[in-house]
């Protein structure tokens, strides 16, 4: 076991002991909380809090990052309920599973459409779950999950028919095979990756299994899965009816005294709901000395993925127990229905009629593209401050989030900046329903991040914690930092006379962090804008599309996506390619939205990615027509394979490039660096993840821009070597040795939240990248000039990082000293 996961068994044992000793009572508090709204660019996810237990309904790409930012603890999340096998509902599962494993959860149970567990089969080559057992529940009609909190009934729905001519990305696979050009990629795609060992442990609960009770929960007994028990091509969606168990009434001590109940164990009997008999023969009924039980509560999670499902959805017999209700006490109207259904289906008259049947007491909340909030405040807080340096390099981001107005007089804080210079985001009172919803027959509420709906106590919606933006506050935070206004003024003076080069190329960093996303840095993604109508992505980590949407906004994102001609994937670690599907699907929609002919996206990637692409295509959504795959190995300088020169030239022409060259780098198996040269002469190279290596220097010679990873600070060179990464100084030296005109450093360890630590004075042609930073070649020398002001505005972060570095260095020196002392003692004993 590696040192990173050595703590997990101990955490699992402690968690198990705590659960065994914890009483299982119906919760005193339970609420639904929006995590991801389903807005364009945002994840789709609903978080359920119930005292000692947590649940999640859907887990879209980016849910992990929002949970981290808003401190929604995942340590008690044991069950995830999925409504459909589409990326917007499941894209966050792999990253979420890694987080859950790292905090010591031993088991994660997936509930949803058949074959859902295949997402972990497909990712098993780059998502290693050695210490987390994945369990797949059998969610059929008349089946349910039950624990001490609630009973969740499965409502599977099916489409009317299967259309063999589905549009790209419109649904799960129809089973057609992937056609490959054997001359383009002469590779055995079924051959496992070298060094790969299966680590994933998945079991499937079957309907024929015996039900057992344990730890206060009803589960189906695990069975060994000899193979895939489901037909992957079955198109099923899942809805859920959740009935919260009533909470027993409290024992009323004064009533007990009136009935003559003496102190002692008899009170415990009454508290547990059991009647007792006193010594004098008097029978005391528990109901007479306890408050009334809390009422039962029902909520529904609904998802009708497309028009094909509507007939089966609205006619499903399970709904009748909760619609058109009479006085039957066993029937209960839902307090709320949460709709993951796409907005165009919500507007369908049949769906509207189905909503009406729940009656006026039921509220309806939408979590789909009708919502607008992207859920993060941290990215806006950081960008608002960086925007003070340069409005082109750090433009203000799209404001989907609700803004709060803070009355702040800027002139009272600093006379340097006049109010009309600073551009706060427009203030919004609350999200408004899109015009297309004006004729809805049933009132609906748009979900907002961290919006709560309280089921117990039954108080309804709570918006006190809804994510909002307060740009005035962010500016005040910056301006009151010691020395920042003066340093900012000096920076402005220095750059005022600097020349500006051509608009193209320009480079947008959508993610500059490593491993996992945090609130300040997303994982790897770089958009290279080659010309006015041509763009290319360099890596595509989870959340890349959300970052692009936040940067370009709804008015520009479709155009940008249609101009995206290719994506380059450096290697198959999850933080470099897990955002690919969302980008593919969003790009296909962009062509449709703009009503222009579709062209597949060229994917340059290690050929082993085909296992991931094929598995997803056949088990989840049809994506094969969305891309053309080119193996990175076919682009190395001395490649001798059968890549057709004509096809390669067509790709280069579409990208307006003279050449694109790859090389193997020192990180993991099948990791590559790349260099691209434009027909006009400029050249950009990108290292991916690597230790310093000669082949990358060779292909990057005389680059205008070298983009190099700099995961670790110089003090952590041993850790960098162990993880096969580069330090800051090593990355700078690579740029110097290849004679690069400029070097931009990226892929920083997430310990450096705002600005990484560096040694000495940076050269004028070396820049650190930030998320949502866009630079032209002429902008790069500006970035080093920012550092005095950056140190001032982020001085608390610098102090914290320096202290952390000192501790790491001190611990390492202590360990070395102990080893040397032991060696000396052994040597003395031997002599």
C-alpha cells in the first residue's frame, strides 16, 4: 500500500466502530439541499442531509469541486441515486468516489438504471479504487431501499421505442459498432494497457437475493457478479419516491409524574413507545405520556429524459398513490417534486398535466438548464481581484450566481481608484423564470446552489445560504490589504507603455491545478486560439466545459465550441481527460443551436483511451459520431506506422498548422508532450505531466511559448521526483534550454491555492498561470511584473504556504537525521 492511502484502513475501522455504536433513530432534521443546479456549465446534483446520514441524487461533472468549496461533507455519503445514464447525471461519480475513498468510506452503493456500475468498469484504468467497494443495487419495479431515515421506492421508466438513427450524443448506444480506419490506427485496441492490473471490486445486488438487515439498514445480500447481469443497450431511466419515516414523540416528564411513573427503567420503556404496568396495577400507555409523532413526509425525484419516455412516465401506476388523493390516510401528497427533467419536456402538455395531479400543496423545483447559477463564488472572488491588474487577461466572468449589493464607497477606501474604473457585476434580486415558462400551469421554483427545502421541521424553502456574489466586498478585501494599492499602481505604470502583439495566438487557462479540483484551481485545461475561427484544447480535465462557459458566457460559448477543431490529451490520468465527454456533448449541441453542419472533433490521445470511449458509447450514450481519434504515437517524429499522410494533412489544414509533433515524456506509461507550429511561423509547446526530459526539449526548440508543468516548489524536489513531476526551477530551466522566448508554468499542486511559491527573482519571460487567465504572447512579460502586488493582495496565503513548506522541510530533515543516527549506532555496534 502506498503512503498516500496508508491511513485509509485505520479510518475505515474507526468509522465502522462509530457506526456500530451509534443508535439508529428517525432523524430530527432532514432537508434537501441543491448542490448543482443543472444550469448550462454547472453540475446536476441534489444533496440530502439527515442527522448522521447523507444521500445524493445525481452526481454531475463538477459536483466534487462544489462540495469541496461549500464544505458539504461526504464522509457519511453511502448511497448515490442516479436518474439516467447520461453524463450530466453521472459525470462526477469517478472523482467523487476517489474523494469518498480517501476519507475512509468502505462502501458506496449506486442506485439507478441497470448497468450503472459500468462507469467504474470503464474508468478502472485511471480511477483506482483499491479501498472502496462499489455496490450496485437492483432497482426494479416494486423494489425499494430502506434504512432508519426513509424508504426510497424505485420507479423505472422506459421509452416507447428504440430509434436506431439517433442523433449524435442523444442517448445511450444503439449497439452499433465503432468503425475504425485500420490504416489510420494500426493498433490492437483490445490489448490491455501495459502494467495494468484490475483493482476494481464491484458486486451487484440481485432481486433473487435474500434480504438481510444490518446496521439499521435493509440491503440485498451481495452476490458475486460472474458477468454483466444486465443488457447494456436497455434504455431505462429511474425516478424515486422517498417517504421520510415519522419521528417518535418526546417523553413528557410532567405527564409521567402525573401518572405516578417512578424514576428508573420504566421511563425508558415509555420513551421507546411501550406501555407499562405500575406496581399498583395501573397501566400507563406510552401515547398518553409522549408528544405526537411528527407527520410522515414524501418527496419525489423525477426525470423524464426525452419525449420517448413521456407516455410510460405519466402512466406509471406508482404515481396514483400520490396524485388525485382522497381522504385515505395511507396516501400522502408529496411536499415537493424535484424535476431533473429537461426543460423542453417540462413544457410538454402531458408532463404539465402530470404535475397538476399532485395538487396545490405540492411544490415543484427544477434542476435543469432553465436554472442559471453555476454554483461557485470562489472563482468570481479571485477573478474580481485579478481583473484590477488587466481586463483583457482577467475579464470578469459570466454571472449566473445571484449578486448581493454591498454599499461600499470605493473613494473612502482608496483614492487611487475611482468608482467608474471598477466594474462590479450587475446585481440581481433573484433568478427569473425564462420567458418560455410564462404559461406554465403549475408554479415552479428554479433551484439555486445551497438552497434548502426542510422536510423536518416542515418549514419549506430556506434561501439564507444561497450562493451569491458580492463584488464590492471582494474589491474591498483587495484594497485594504497593506501595500496593495501602491504596488498595483506601480504595476500599472510599468505596463502602460508596453507593446501589444497580434491577437493570435492567445492562450486561455481553464484549469491550472493538479490531481483534484479545488475552489481556486480547476484541473488541467488550456484553450489555444489559433486564429479568429480556429481553436484547439490542450488537455481537458473534469469541469473544463463549465470553466469555458463561465469565461465566454451563454452568448459566445456556442460559437467558441463550433470553432474548436481538436483536443489533445497528454496522458490518461483522470485530471487530464475526464471533462472530454461533457465537451463533446456540449459541442454537438452548439452546432445544433447555431444550425450549422456538424463536424467531428479530432481527439489526439494515447490509443488506450479507446477502451474508455468504447465502453461509454456502448453502455451509456452514443458518442462515436462526435469525434475522430488519432493516436499520439502516430505524431512522433520517427513514426513508421501507416498513418495516411493525406488524412494528417487534412487535419493540419483544418487547424491552420504547419506541423504537430509529439514525444514520450517521463511521467507514466503512454504520456506525451506536444509542439504545434503555425503556418505563419509561431510555435507553442506543451509538456503535459513530466519530469525534466530531453525529448520535450528537442521538439520544443525555439518555441515562442513553452507551457510546462511546475507541480512542486523547489524545496520539494524529492517529492516531485517520486511523483514524476517537475519543480518550478526545473520547468524554467527546460524553457531556457529549448531557447523558448517565453515560458508559462502551470499544473500546480493544490497546496498552492492562489499563487505558487518560487525562489528568487523571476525572469521577465517566465509567467505563472491562473485559472481564467487569457494571454497573448505580448502579455506574458506583464505577468512577472504583477508578483509584488500579488504577494501583497494574497499575503495571508503566502504566509500559510511558506509555513507549510517549512514544516514539510523540517519533518524531512528530522527523518533524515533519525536515519543517520540509527546508521551511526549500528556502525558503532558492529565495530
